[in-house]
């Protein structure tokens, strides 16, 4: 692990880091043996003393686990070195009496007032200046005083609760990111990091193109703050460094917790995704695949539109990302909405549909944020399972049905495994590079996730399940038959070689526009584009534009005039060995290819030189799925019917059939005969399966 900062590590922390893997090797943490159903709970927030009543109401709803403590440092340690565990103890006692398990969160993501008064340096310095106290996640996760205070409260908390039989695991921190910390200490750490990577400054200047505008660094003492940089190579190296700070921080916390916890207690973290009013896309500020390595179980927070905008896409995407973080391991949904924002109040039936949709992606736990809505502060209108009156409501009553089904079916449904033949390849490095030069089209700024999600969404609508791979994944590419690579803007030759080799050995590979353009340092390749992809794709280009009234010649995918368009970006692709699948239709540019396919070794490489409309993506992806022979027996179903499958612990196949619409639907069931687990009814092969509005069926095959 590279040294990223010069903060002092105490002996106990160092011991924790050294013991991170050794303790895990000698005792395996116990993972859930049934589906967990939970809520976050804060006795500290309740308007009156009602922890016993809340625990009884939870029990009645089938709640089997609560998460506590992750945001209450100021209550837990009201002044420096003085601890008050009364809220923790009351909650543990009440939950124990009802047989409800507890996940304890380390409370380090919201710093107490006394810490900032004593050590104002714990607040991060960002490109906008020093942070002010008030919001959460305003601290510098590398600051020595913050680390020392965090270490003390973590140890005190874990030592206090570890022997309580209700405590099954720990969540380290909360939605951790670097929070744009970039003060002098972080800049100094980055310079040390760069010295290690580039001992010779001439090599750094050349690799990053720093001669431009006299940005050349001729002495390490002259290394400027990156906050003002206009050089994407330098800025993106700093972004990678900041992601590394997150990995280091979570590794440090996990090691510290593991040193003090019981060996059978697991460690998780609630990662979050990119955000656009709800969960969307890859998280730019965290390398999830690296940051998940020190955890026993990956966790995720997934929030999504509801009511008529509920599609399940965000649930599936977030689940596929989290399951893939640890190479197919089941995961925990540590936060999702019950009521949420006012426009998220679910229609009757939607809470059930959402809960089982999480299980359909491989979740072993569904937990709401949170039990009851707070009465003050910034999240007053982000509602929990209960509203501010803490009384049963329609959403709570529906949750009771979920809890009952989880209690009955949980031991059977837990630890479902997936065996997908299709993957989407994503990269934080490519994301940073792409977003450094965001496209402006159709009156909006287009980023990496805007390209990624339409390709994922298309496969989701067609019931093609995928894993999400990254450069940090250890899953062999050869496990798949089809890999889609959207906008791999920045990547090393070795990374692209690995992908090309997958095709050469017989795989089907799809690259989109703006792939291969720059190397891993976001320096544009000095060769015909798309650089290292050119030979495998059998194409080249050296010009591009933002299309204006450009369509595809002859509507080759049959989508109709309105959708037969190139949008956002187009490259003037010339085939070398590839066959042309589609050409642009434009009076001035009639000869350039838009989509090509190239036989490469035993496999095939498809290149898409523009951003298609959603309808075009559907047709292109359908052809690729057919060509790679990865369609399964649910391939005839399309959204709003979603079918997601896996293998239960008993070896039987299971199929979640989900109706994402307000009208009844019928699925032509093409799988083997089995049993519908919610109703207990038998299901014959090759029969029609009826689904109620927002309905669910779970079919376990007989063998």
C-alpha cells in the first residue's frame, strides 16, 4: 500500500492494519443465514422515550435488524474523552428483547462540535476554501487530529458493544468519499505519491504534457497545488489519488474494527452511487472495487424514482455494481427508501416490488433509511418507514407483508448466486478523463455516466442480466461471452490488450465512441484513433464532430425517422478490415461508418462511433446479444416485465418475475416447471403467468 499522507499512525492503528487480514484468516465472520429486513434507528432523534414501543412495532413488521450509531458521535462523546453509551445500551436492550439483531456504525462521518473547536484543522480545505461546520462529511479524512479522535471513539464503541449477542456486524463510516479535501497536507501527500510513481521529473513532465502553458515542473519544490490545474492528466491523477485516500481510510477503519470486534462479527460499508437526485451511475469519487477489498461484505445505498417513474433500473444497476465489487458475492442494501422524498411516496404494491427486486439482484438484506422521519434539520422531508407521528401508515402495513414473507422464505432465498454471460466494463480512470472534457449537446453537459447508463438500461429492459467489471476486478474476462465497454476514454495499452485478447480468443466485445483516445494518464495517443483499439476493431478515424441533423443511411435498425439519429458525438470512422453495419446519412459526410463489426481472431469486435438514441441502442444491443448467443429463455419478455434469475443454495434455479407497471401483465413462462414461492402454487413449463399491477412472482424450479 502506497503512503498517501504523512499523518502519524499510532501503534494500535498500525497493529490493526497488520492484523487486517491475519485476523480474518483465523476466524470467518458469520454472514446472514436468512434474508435480513431492517431499518436505521436513532433513539437519539426520537421526540419522546419510545424505544421499547418502536422495537415492538418493528417486531410486528418483521424487522429483523437495525443499524445504529453511525451519525451520532456528538451524543456518544459529548465532550473530549467523555463517553455516554446510554442511547446505545437502551437500543441494544430493547432490540434484544424483541430478537432483533443490530449492526453498529462507526460514527465518524459527522464530527462533533467540540472536535472542530479544539482542532479546526479537521475541517477539509477544498478548492472553494475551508469548510464550515454544520453539514456532515465536512472533514479531512487524512487529518491526524481527526484520525486520532476517530480511533478513540471507534475503539471505545466497539469495546463497549462487541460482547452483546445482538450485535452481528459493523458498518465502517458512511458513504465515505474524500469530500474534495485538497489542502496543503493533501497536496503534500500527492507530491510524495507522484515522487514515488515518477522519480524522474522529466518523465512526469513528458507523461503529463506539462510543457503546455509553462506548467512544467522543474523542481519538486515548485510542484503547485493541483486545485488550479488546467492539465487533465494532473487533475485526474489527483482524482485517482483522492480515491486512494478513501480506500486507505476504509482499510484503516476496517483493520481497527476487526482488531477489537468478535471474530464472528462482519464488517461492511454503505457505498453510494453517482447522484442526480437519485442513485445514478458509477461513483466518481470512490473506486468501489478497491475500497471493498478490506470488507467482509459489500454494502450499498440505493435510492430511485417512484410512483409512475419506478422502473427498477436503479435497483438492478446498484445491485449489479455491488455484487460485482467482490466478484459475485452477495451484498447488503444498507439504505433504500420507504417513503423518501414527497414525490417518492410509493403506490400500493411498490414497496413489495422494490424489496423483492433487491433480492433478485443478489441482496441478502434490505434496510430502509430510516425507521421514522426526523422532526428537524435538513432531512425533515426525507421520510422513513413511519412519518413524524411515529404511527402505522399504509407503507408500514405493506412492510409487514414483506417482513412476513422474508421471515418465511429468507432461509431459502438467501445467498442466491448468479452466473451471467454478459458484462459491462467500467473505469474510474476513464470516467475522470471523459468528464474532464464533458460534451455539450442538446443544451446539457454530457458525462461518462450519461453514456454508460443507456447501454446498461437497454440490456435491463431486454432482460439481459450483467455483471459490472472494472480494471480492479479479478473475475476472468473469459467467464463471459459478451462484454460492452462504454466510453473507455483513458486506459493503458495493457488494459486494452486484455480486452482485445478476450475477443481474440472468441469473445464478443463492443466498444463505443471516445474509447482508447488517451492513455492511462489522460494523454492523447499519438496515433490514428481509436489508438490501441484500432487493429482489433478494424477501423481508424482522425476527425469527429457534434452531429447536427445526422441520421443513419437507410434506417438499418428499423427504428423510424425520429429515433434513427446520431446524437451528442460522432466520429468519422473508416474501416480497415471491419465490415460496415451502418453509415451516417449526411450530404457532406456520406462515406463514413457509424457502426462496424470486425472478425478478430476467433471473436468479434463491434465499434459504435456515435451516441445512439435509446431506441437505436436497444436494436444494436439486441443484435449483439443474439450474435454472442447469450439470450436465455426469458429473452422474449421485455420491460415492464423484468425477469432476474439465479441459483439457490439447494442448487435449484429461481426466477424473480417483476411487473413494473400499473396494469396487469402476462409472461409466457419458458423455464422448467416449479413452485411459486409466495403463493405455494405449482407452475407448469410453457404456460402463461399472470402478474398483478406492480406484482411479483418467485418461481423455484423443481430441479
